[in-house]
């Protein structure tokens, strides 16, 4: 069976063409709003790439207990990537991360 169709053999129905052209196109407003909110949270990538790297907030000799056991806020916000690196290093040292 041939999967291709010859358009010359298909009758044209102008009323179907009109109906198809007047159909409403779906617009996902929630996805558009989410993308806009994400842009505000993530920021402008052109600005981010030009920023100088910050000094680490976590000192090289910090321990797990120093950071995570006290119930006090950190003196400065810790970037997520830095905290993840710290935790992965700690977990590797304790054999918890493979």
C-alpha cells in the first residue's frame, strides 16, 4: 500500500478550508506566564555571563556540623551550586554518594 497521496485526486472543499482557517488556535497562557516568571527568577543570561565569579561563601575548612546543625541563618546567602558542591564532597567523604 502506498503511503503517499496525490493531491490532485483529493477533491477540494472550500467550506472545510474556511472552517480550518477560522478555528481558534490554542494559546497556553499558563506556560507563557511561567516562562515570564522564570525569566525574572533566573535573570538575564547576558548579564550573568559577564559577572565576575564570587568568592566562595563556605570556607574550605567548614564542616557539615558547622553549616547545617546550628539553627541560625547564614551570614550571607550561599549559592545553590556552592552548597551542592559542599554536600556532594561531604557525602563522597562519608561513602554516602556513589
